[in-house]
C-alpha cells in the first residue's frame, strides 16, 4: 500500500488528483497539504490535511516521517501569467519548493511526480507537432522555472536514483476547481460565461492555437505515469502530452453547437498573448504513448458537452 503526500492539494490539479488517489488508495493513505485552508472543506475534512508552505523543508519532512510517505505529488506552483507579474516569487515557489521536495525525497526514499508544461518551450521550438526532445528556450519566467524543474528532476534521478517522473501538461480544463493566473485559463472561463451569459470576451486572439487537456485525462496521466513499470521509461520527467489543440474561434464554434446563441469577442491581454505566441500550437506525444500507454479519452466535442452539462446542473442546484 502506498502512502502519498500531495503539495498544492487545493489547487486546480491537486484537488482532483487528491479525490482520485483517495478513492484508489483510501483516505488515510493520501495526505494533503496546501499553504491555505479556506477552500474545499470536503477535501480538508476528508482525510489527513496540513496547512503548510511547501518551501518549509522541516515541516514537510515531518509530515513525510509521520505518515511514512513513499510518493510525493509536488503540485504547488505559480502559473504563467501570475509568474510574469511576480517573477521572483515564481522562481522562489516553482524552483525553491521543488529542490526542497527533491532533497526530502532523496533522504526518505520517496518517488516524486512534478508537472512540467507546454510553457517549457519557447519561440525557437517547432510549433507544430513539437517533438519530445527539441530546442527549449522559453521566454517567460514560468517556462524558465519549468525547464529548470525538468533538469533538476533528471539530475536527482541520475545522481541520487530518486524515482522522479513528470509530464508536460497542456492547459487543463476542469469543471470543479478554477485555475488561477494561467495563460490557458480562458478555455475554462469561456464555459462558465457561455452557460451564465451566452457571451465571452477572450483575452487571446481568436486564431491562437494551444494544446489543452480535459481534467479526467490529466488526472489519469499523472497517476498512470507514477504507476508505470520503471523499466519501460526511457524518458522520465517531461513527457509531452497531447490531447486536443484548438483556437478560441474554434472552441466558440464547439460551444455554439450546444448553446446556439453564444457569441465571443476579443480584448487581447498583451502579456498573455505574448506567452501564448511563444508556446507550441500542438505537441507530438509518441514517447508517452509508447513508454507508458498514454491515451486520452476526451476530444473537444465530448469535453464541451460534459463541461456545459456539469455547469448547467450545478447552476440548477444553486437555484433550488
Ligand atoms: C498556464 O497557462 O500557465 C498553465 C500551463 C499551460 O502550464 N495552464
């Protein structure tokens, strides 16, 4: 039986990975931590939870010892648009907390999952079918922190034999916990605005293509990779994950198929647009498919139906 610690467990990805891991392994075996404790009471009260800053190495090590943790999902991070406003804070959290987590993993023999991102690429990277192993010269501080993270995880694997694993996530779309401060957040907000107001003002140009993934596939990817047979892994820390790629214009058309009166207009945010323009349009994910069997379940049409059905259901409940 595994004993798992999740940092950033109340965030967009953390809260849904936490639910699935608790379902699979039992709540006592999945310890949650986050720097805040003012959201999602169900998760906080549903098993062990610690309010702790993951940069506090002594506090995290104490949790690892107390609960005999063998696997850490290190999910605390600032996303790209927020990071661009607070570069030093982003470096401190995204890199500082990772290196401290890796040190703890080395000392206590834990495996570590760390998400990288499409943000780890830059304008010099091939934009279409971006290869697994290619040029990485990101221009955002978020991207720089993600490349550093990929390299640090490789380093701890090769030098200290820490079982580090990770994927390059596309923008994650979910209907439970909202994202915060990302460039790809528009692809979540658009659904809420479509259901509530039948219109949306998009901060990216209509022709901006980006890779995206639906949350159930993102959760399976992280857990499947951590459960994969290590002897099959040639790469470890930065598997490209492709699932769907679309532009705001195209996503609006998918939404219009379900909500015919939906309209979109554009008020481009230069910071987010510059970040999006430096990222791939769509990645190639052969290594993930071959090395550990990655295969997404949702395409954009299925995701759109599910998002709108779920948000509508929630709104009806709120009205009752
Ligand atoms: C962001 O937009 O910053 C994130 C990401 C793609 O890493 N969603």
